[in-house]
C-alpha cells in the first residue's frame, strides 16, 4: 500500500475484491459506527463507516463495534502509552493490523448466532489493541473460540481459570498435585458429574485445558471425576475475555 494511501482506501479496495453476493461484509463494514467517538487506532478505520443499515447482520456488527469501543475507552491510557513509544512507521503498521482484525471481527460477528458471543469478539478485539505486540494469528484464534463456546462452557472455564491462572505465573504448566488440590475448590466440588466431562472435553479440544492423569493409587473399580488443568493458551484466552470495569 502506498505510504500516502488512507488505511480505509486499502480496506475498501480489499472488500471490493470480495464476492459481494456471497459475503455481506462488503455491504456492512463501511456502514457502521459513525455514531461512535473514535479512538486510535480505530480513528482512521472508523472515519468512513457511515449509517448502519437496518439488517440483523448490521445489528451484530454494531453491537461488536460498540462493545469494542467501550472497552477501548477504558484502555485508552494503556493504548496511548503504547503509541507514544512507536515510530511513525510502527504506528502505521499497527493501524494496518487493526484494520485487518476489524474486518475479521466483522466477518465473525456476522456469522455468529448469539449476541453475547458477538460482544465477546468485541472485547477480544479491544484487548488486543492494548497488547504491546499484537499477534494477529493469536487474536483471530481467540475470536474464533469465543464465537464457538457457549455461555455455559464459559461459566465452567472462568471458574477454573480464576482458580488456576495465578499458579501459571512464571511457569508453563501446573503440576499434577496442585491441579488435584485446586480442582475441588471450584463450585462443582469433588462430586462425579458427567456435565464436567462434557464441558471440559470441549474446552480441551480448543487447547485451553488438559485432562490430568488419574492418581497412581486409584482403584480400578473406583468411580472418580476426571479433573482438568488450565493451559497457557487458556490463560491467554481468559485474559482476552476480561472486561475492564466502568
């Protein structure tokens, strides 16, 4: 992209290259959030987003952008501090990353059924802007997971993350003894519950948690609950989901 091109010119060109009959992104992304006060790095990106169209998909995009900008306002000090230490070239690079992630968040919001999942995407996008170094691949994956897990899945995930995330500081994993000690402190206690296996096996499929090997002295006839441990990827997902209080 030429240096004097406005970032949104590149965005509009990219959308024009899409198959508009297949993807509604190109019809929507240029029509959202003129009503939202702009904050860097979204100021240029939102400059040409005009007059939200009356459609269900546009409503989802509006919810995502509103959620994102509400969180960005709360993170403005952190984001401003990051910008203050960047060169002009680095600022431009960061704006290009924000542009691409905004388009990806828009696509995912349109393809997401539940509004609460749309809000999660907005929160993740905002929190990404407060990262000293933005890993686009990681952020896209976090948004994908956020649109696929249910509210009920997150109730269990957040409980485990609150219990175990502090133990991951400075280490790659939680040892088995600590995992077995911490697990019963969750609201599920130490009871055997098939719901736990259903939820946590799904979370495990996304690489957020891992099942802990059973005790070596376990009787083969004993009925026991599988236990799970938070992984570093799960800790990162938990961080991306955090909303800054008003």
